[in-house]
C-alpha cells in the first residue's frame, strides 16, 4: 500500500499538527515528524486506545532530544484530527492497523527497519507487526496487553458506565474531532462478546529483536502477567521496568524515569547496530 506523506518527512512541524495529513486506506491521518534528517533509525510512536498525537504530551519530543533518533507520530483512524470513524470497530482492529496500515507508513520512511514505541493498544499493534515478520530494530512497549483480562474489562466497563456523569467527554473533546464516536468505538469493541477471545500470544515466538517493557505496578487496565508472557515467549533480549504507583500511563506520570530508560535502551541499540 503506497502512502504519500504530503509535507515531506524532513520537516519538523512543531507542536500543532492539525494541518499535516497523510492518507492510508482511504482515510486522512494527522502526523508529525520530529528530529529532521538523521542517519539514525526512525522511531514510530503508536498511541493507546483513546490516544492521539497530542496526548503523548512531551514524551516523543523528549525522547528525540535525548536520543538523536527522529520520530514519526500519527493519530490512527478515528483519533485526534484524523478522519472520524465511519463504522463500528471490528474485533481485529489492532490486527488491521498492524498488518494493513502500519506497513505502508513504514515503507514511506525508507532506510532501516524502525523502532516501534507503543503504549497500550499501540504496544499490542507493535507486537502483531513485529511478530508477523516485518523487520524492526527494537520495541519499546509501555503497558502492553496480549490477551483479555477481567481486570482490564472491569476498568473499561466502569469508565463506560460513568462516561456521561464525568468530565471525560469534555477532556477528550480537546484532543479528538469526534470524541463521542471514538469513545463508544473503543469501549463497545472491548466489551463485546466477540472480543473476549482476543489474544496475540501466537505472534510472540517470532519476535527476536531487543525489547524494553515498561508498566506500572498498579495498572488498572492490565496485570504484570502480560510482561512475563512476552518475556517467556520471545527469543530476543528483554528488559522489564516496573514502576511503582504510575497507573496506566507511566510515560506521563513518571516521565523522567520512562524517558531515561527509553533513551538508554536506544543508545544500546545504536551500539548494537553501528
């Protein structure tokens, strides 16, 4: 699938991204390129289930500044300023992203295989991509999930039940053109009967690249079992970082720790692939 990045990847468009778009599978996707031209491996940031470019906050820019690696960041279909959803999410929506959208975007980056930096759903997408035979130099997985757990479903159900009684809709509206459609699409598919058997463990045995995994000890959306399953199943070197009391987004609640670990991991990869 050919993807044309209209504004050219060598440009750093700054913190506001609403006018920079590419096209994938017939949908307009907002994107940002950080770091200018570089001979280092590009990073590709993949956000969480309710995320977008802007909801990464300063994390991508700080990682780029600390590591010297350029980065491609985009809001998936239905997120941020990308095209809003036109249909319900399918249970295979993460597979679709990993196998039908991401390869085309990576092809446009050119050069070496990327390093994927994924959070939550984005980490799962990264695992599906790498486990399907697409080459990557490394994976940074923040709060990854490889199967459905009662813990995560209970948290999603609680949020869905209280959605109308909280300010979540107002907060999401700041970052998404169609926050209502995004939220319903995310909650409905995760809580559907057809999603109960979702599992990507079969992809893990074919992953051999170095991996950094980061998760909070009190993550409401997933237990630390996900990290252990990944480490036990892949064939490459794995580093686990468990952070106390940093919830589901440790890169936001413990930014210095997560940024430092990520930059050190990237420096080690630079030595490995030099």
